[in-house]
C-alpha cells in the first residue's frame, strides 16, 4: 500500500491559508478551504514559482511570481484547460495532515 506522509499540523494551516511543505522529495501546496484540506504540486509550471507561498482566495491559489491561478481543489489552471497541476490525496489525522502523492496511490 502507498505511504502517507505527514506534512503539517492542522494549526500550521488555518482556514483560508495555503502553505508550502515537502512530501518526500515533492514540493506541495497545502490549503485549508473552509476546513477542508487540499494539496497540489507546489511548483508553478510557468516558471517554477512557489504556489504554497501564494495567496488563497476561496478555492483559488495564485502564484506569487506571475499571478497564474489554480483551483486548489483540482489543480486545474483557472484560465487554460490545458494546464493542470497534479493533486494529492489528503487525510486529516489526530497528529496532523497527511498526503499521498497520486503517483504512489496509482501504483497500489
């Protein structure tokens, strides 16, 4: 079975915030949207900007470098149907927030 990776405590990412964390060797943008956890690949495909350091507005995260916007719940770019960030399964547990990269989940 694929490995779940603890990346944060719930207190580190209050509602309405997005943070940057590592899941193994992957950079992840973890967001709390109205108490629901979502995680996508944290490296913007435009020029490698840090999505987890961007601004979250509702369910949309904006890259702080050049303003590219992504739906944090799906990874879909807000302006182009051709661009989509990989998303991660997210699980809230008593001791923190865990993610499982999609590539690992697909192999189980």
